[in-house]
């Protein structure tokens, strides 16, 4: 097991031994505050985009549900005739950057989450560490009313008008310590500076969301007989490479899938075909984010015959989220009818 996985498991358990990493957390905090101060005082330059920017991010390492939220908001705004584009760091992609993401872009180029976003929304999107260059490339494609940044909450080089911060109630804030003693990227006080969206099935606040699983679909239908049917009572290999895999297991439980063997990989993991090989012929079940990585692999190995089922999820927002969004965008001159 890698050191990263050991530490992540310790975060989830709130292991006491993590206190030995506190000096490193102090160094992280000092570096973080110095960098932020340099931007706040104009010593480092902040880029102001010509159109409003909305950041959707979190203060924790690992999954919080922000990508399904972003996908939902893009679709919602598209339905309201708002011209919206998306930018992202493109974590896991190898570029060259900045890169325009299309439905045909491979995850190895742009990263798995950007590919999933574009495949789900067909929105114009660019990726790259240089957000200014990404926005300039984005605006060359078409006029936009709003740019949504996938993550980038701690990217102070980019000015933003709106911030939605997703907090997963199930995972919480752990031991509330900064990296690496805990999994916080910023102090808890950061939540006071943006719009907090609680991710919870039983929320305690008005601004909340939850993930609604959809009907599983077969990623490689050529492996099945005519009209393949999903069987929740089958034994499955749950193959997952996301920041918080326990959420996927909970999703499986919620749709009546109880017989599965867990096979966890690191977030943004680059799959090999051997990762999907097992001793028997039981099918694999996975997330849409993982499926983005797995599908190109299957095309390279047409001999692969094991069924791979994908469980889609849709973000469901509370009504106050839409009300607040309309108010916030109205203040920026963007009106939702």
C-alpha cells in the first residue's frame, strides 16, 4: 500500500498518530498564508477575466461531489439560455496545455473529470494550470455569459465573482487539521467567505444537494447477449478510483447491490487492462468518472469480454440553491428567466 493511501485511510479514521505530521501542517499553513497575502496585496498579479467567473470547489482533499454539482449547474444554465463555459486544471492530463476539451478528447490529454464534464454537457471547456491562458482560449471559441471553474478555490491568481464550496456531510472535515495532518486545504474559517453547499441525504441547512443514482448501463454492450439486463443480485467487482470510494459503495447499497468485492485505486488512477482481470467471469461495476478512463482502454483491447456496468449519478439541489443562484447571477448582470 502506498504512503498516500496509508495517510488517506488515517484521515478517514482520524488516526491519532497523524499528530506527528503537525510540524509539516504548520509549514503548509505558513506557505499558504504567505502566497495568499502576496496576491491580496498585489505583489503577485491576479487575472480578472472579461466575463464573470464562478468557482465550484472544496476545502478538502478528495471527493466532495463538486463535479456532479458542476455538471448539473451547467445543464441547468444551458436550459436557461445562459452561455456558459468551463475551465479546469486538468489534473491527470498530460496536455499540451492550454487544451480545448471535446467529446473526443482522451483523459490522458485533459484528465478524467474534464472529459466527463464535456461528455455530459457538451459545454465549451479548456484545461491547463494557467487559467488566464485557458480563459483566453475559451473565449476564442464563442461568446460567454459565465465561466465556471472546476475546482480552483485556492488558485488566487484568478479573480472570481462567485464561490460555491461543497462540504460533504458524510465525510465531514475530518480532524479539521490542514495538510498533511488532516485533509483540509484551507482552515475551516474559509467556509465563511463563500456560499457553502451541504452535500447530504439528510441535510441540516437550506443550501444542500445530494447525489441521485441512475439506472446502471453497460459500458461494453458487445460483451452481452441481445438486450442485456442489469442484475442487482449478481456478484460484482467494484472497481473505483475516486477521492472518497466509500461514497460509491454507499451508492451501490442504496440501489440494492450488496454483493460486491471492493478494488480501490488512487484518485485519477490510470487503469491498465490487468486491473480489470479477475479469476472468474463476474462483471465489474464502476463510476462514470472511472468509466471515462476505462472506455479508451477497452477500445485498445477488443478481446476483453467481461461486462463492465456503470452507475451514473445526478446532483439534486434544494430549491433555495436555485433561488440564490438567480440572485447572485442577477447581481452580475446575468438574468435567469
